[in-house]
């Protein structure tokens, strides 16, 4: 049986670090960068545990700036 998992991409340049995606993620895939900031001066979200992503797209749904895209990948 094929295994389905997710792949998350984040546009760090547009992210304003609102933390909504981090809270919405049930698999603890995302976190805000504690040290780095983007060009706008915000601590942006980043993927820290890509192997845990289940592809639910909860993070992309709550993102107010549409900075997140989630893809479902099928592994055969």
C-alpha cells in the first residue's frame, strides 16, 4: 500500500511571523526562526521536522498571507 506524506514550502520573504501555522500544525513540523529575520524584520516560520508532515494543510489554511503551500507526496 502506498504511503502518503506531506511536503511544506514557506515563502519566508512574505512571512510576518504571526505563529498561527506553528500552533495549527498537529505534527510539530513548523517553528519560528529564533535568531534569523527576513527582509521585513520578522522572525519567519520554517520547517524543522519535514519527515513528520502528514499533509493536512492546516498550516496553509490558517496563514493570513498565503505564504505556505502543502503538497501531498505518494511513496510507493
